C-alpha cells in the first residue's frame, strides 16, 4: 500500500474547514489530494487556502487519484456523494447525520457493503481522550455495572441571529439550516446516542421523547430522549439549540454522567473535569475537548491499512443513532400537531 493515502473531500463547508482538513493534513500516512463542492467558487477558495487541487466536476474529482473519500457536504447530498464514491470503488468517511431519512441511510450502507467497501461515520466524539477514557473505565468495571447515563448538551448553536454587513440583525443561515435538517437531536444528539450505545456495548430496545419549542420551527429546539438499553441501563439525552440562543452572554452546558452500582463517572466541559468516584478511590485525569478529529483520522488511516475497524463508527452505527434521533424528533412533531388539533377543536389557545 502507498506510503501516503490520498484523501478527497466532498463538501467545502464549516466542519471541513475547522475539523476535517486540518486533521487530514496533520495525520502521518494521509494526504489531502482533492476538494470538490457543488459551488465551484467555494471549492476554489478551499483549494487556495489549503494548497490542494479543487475540482468543478465530480468526474475530475474522482479521476484525480484519490484513495478514500471524506463526505462533509450538507446532509441532503450525502446519499449522492456516497453513491458516487461507491461507483468508483472508494471507501468513505461520511459526516453525521448519515442521511435525511432512514431509507437513504440504509441504501448507503447496503450499496457500500455490496461492493465490499468500508463506510465509516464521523462520530468524532468517540475519538476524544475523554470518551476513550470513559470507555476504558466502563469496560474495566471501575464503577461496577452502569445503570444510568445522563448526557446533556445545552447551547445556542452560536446564536439564532447575527448582524449582516450592514449591521442589521438577521437569522443565522447556520442556525436555520440545522433546524431545517432536523434540529438538535438529529444534528448533535446523534453523538450522545452513539456514545451511550458504544460505552455500554448495548443496543437500545425502546425510547420515549419529550420536547419544547422556543423558536418557531417544525422541529423542536429542545428535547429529552430516554433510551432503555438491552443491558438494563437507562440513557437520558437532553439537547437544545435555544439555551441562551438570543442572550448577549450565553452559557453552554455539556456533561457526561454515568451512574453505576459502584460509583459514578463525571465529565464537565466547563473546567474540563473528568473523574471516576468509587467506593475505593476517586480518580481524576485531565479533561479535554469532546472532539478529536486528528485521532479519528489516525484511526481511519489504521483501519484502511489493516482492515480492522477498531473503535470507528460504522454505517450500521450511523443508522442506529440517526434512526432513533429522527424517529424521536418526528414523534415529538406529530404529537404537537395532534395536541394543537385537539386544542383547535376545543377552541383553546394554540401555540405556534
């Protein structure tokens, strides 16, 4: 196999800029060889910034000699991007959510499997030293059997409104786009769903959801998801895009709390606290960011060379997390419509 595997990136957006491309360029054994975007100007901008060839057509992109494809386009384009990579017999690392609906996600996994190609999902939270340490503690039984997980992520998605070049306050395109793609549980909550499944090594049997609407979108902007796992544990995921979304000085809450028969594991991003408290002792280790793109790409490089997936999230992991997130979001939407319909029939006040 080549000394350096050449990565081609499809989708020149924010997450590619701050996360994927710097990590690809950092990891030994990988080389960023091509970028492509439906918007040729955006692709050219990325190409100049990172000193790599930018292509205006998919045909040129796939003919450039790449060995693996990273898909960082918007979610509606993922199916087409993955299908194109499969047609050229190339493995794929695809950003989450895997697809806009369950059928498309399953089609992507089936297509890649039919060609014997690996499909990995960018669940970058797994790559963090924090998540890796928690996984080791859980597997080693440091806190006994895990019975409960509480995983809140409450933030403002960088604010619903921003000032344009004239100084006028307008709705942030990023905020609007993420809400139209499904809202916080689909966009961010899939990470927490995936972590719960991965840490426990246990599938979700069933779930319930509750939701609140602060902003005026079909999708709820604040949700509570309760998942029952086959091992008997309960995971609670709380996600919000409207926690201080219009505040001048917003605060974010990001925590992992695992409660076991012999103690607790706690991570708090405010202060980067990571500790395990058991009957025998309290273990504290340095906390870090919940993401680590470089480590994810390091594992990708190893997986491509050895054929061993390691802790990378697979297409099946992507389906499992995304199906739960979308189904729960859709159930909350359906329930709200039903409740509003009942209130309308009864002549009661209905929220927008």
